[in-house]
C-alpha cells in the first residue's frame, strides 16, 4: 500500500542528496560528506536550543561580536559546533561566520574544495524567549588550488548550494542545490531529517506582509507607500495580514510556504539595510531563484 510506503520507505536527506549526486557521475561524494557535517551541526544546535533552559545555556557569554552585539551563549556554542563540524569534514577550505570577525582558512591537511558562509544562529533577539531561530548557510566552490578571500567574495548566484535550518515547533532543514527546493523535518526519535516538503514553490499570491513596522519613521517614501497599501489597498482588495517574528529564518520560511512578502528595507538608521548580504541574503537568492512558480531554474551546476 502507498500509505505503508510513506511510513516505511523514508527519504532521508542523505539518501536524497546521494540520489541527486548520481546524476553527476563525475562526483566523488564530497558534497554528501560536507552536507552530513552541516546536518550534524544542525542536529547539535537543535538539541542545544531545545535544552537551552534546562542546561542553563541561556545568558550572556560576556563577548561581543563584530557588529557590536552582545553574544549569547547559544550563539557562541552554535558557532563552535559548525566551525568544528565543517573543518572536520575535510571538505572545506574557507569558512565565513557571522560570529567571527575574520574568515577561517582551513589548514592544508584538512582542506577541501568548498567554502561555506553561514550565520550559525540567526534571530538572536528570540533566543531567550524560546521563539523560532535558525541557521543559514551558503556554499561556494573554491576557484584556485590556493584559497584566497576572493573565493568567498563571489556573487550569490554563483553559490552551488544553500539552505537553512529552522529551530521552531519542529526542526526543519530546507535545502537547494540549484535545482528545486526541498524541506526535511527532523524526526527526533530517528535523529534523521526526512523529506516532508518536496519541491517547495512560493505561492504566486499571498495575504501576508512581514516587516518591522517600528522602523516606519525611518523609511523612505516608496517603502512607506508600499506598506500603507498593504493595509489600505487602493484597488479595493482586502488588506494583508501582518506577521513578524523577528527571526529571518522563520519569517522567510513562512513566506516560502504561504506566500506574501518579507522585507527589511534600508532606512535612515541602517542605510545599507540590516541584513548581511553574504550569509543572510545570498543563500535566499539561491533558494528563491529556484523555487518560483514561473518554473525558472538556475542552471544545474551542482555537486
Ligand atoms: P541577528 O543576526 O542579530 O539575529 O539579526 C538578524 C535578524 C534577522 O533574523 C531578522 O530578520 C532581523 O534581524 C530582525 O531585526 P529587527 O529586530 O530590527 O526587526
Ligand atoms: Mg544573523
């Protein structure tokens, strides 16, 4: 029975990536190994997030990151977990983390061909109150045999793969290798991410807008007008609903599933916008570019 197949023939994320990889006969499995280390990091952070209260992990670690924000213990822990998991995969050469001021160059003996940019625990303002937070990552291929900083200063469209893990009411990992977007939910009893949302497409129309409206006084005119029109539509359509978690991973995840718009516009306070382009925005260029209803797909150049 088909119903039985659903329960007994599980598409784990590893199986899924191995299937994808078989379409690239030249591949040696390096990407699968890298991904399994990212998955380990996500599971570790998920477990730490769930136990945060219990394990007294919450609280300030007394450190400040490059953006001048106070780091929470969970941020520090998540960063360490990902850095160690990525280095030990033996498949990375440069790591760029939101929590580290400088890029990490992996020592030659452990070096591989992938560069990983990531925000280990995004949504820092939501850690202490147990609201959804997440990890965002993007993967580039190193260009030359000797890695340089140029290798991580590549356009978002050149990322080979990107994804995020949301530590929410369930733990979900959403991944794209440039050919569709797929979502996997962690089954805690198995410790495996299982394919639950295949080929995610952003609905063409949505009824939700998502923005920090507390910043409205600093917006420029077009942004203010746009948001005003969400609330008081000129064409007589019903007003949109406002949803704003304040964790980009959660706000964008909802937008991918329900449609609508998420925005963090530049304003007088942050003229370049608040979100950091390399590890908070580019990964979503990959995910968004490949999950549009229009059927637009990035050229599959994946691992
Ligand atoms: P963080 O890296 O310190 O967590 O900041 C990024 C977060 C995003 O997840 C979210 O979209 C945004 O900051 C929320 O900012 P604000 O609190 O200004 O609305
Ligand atoms: Mg962040």
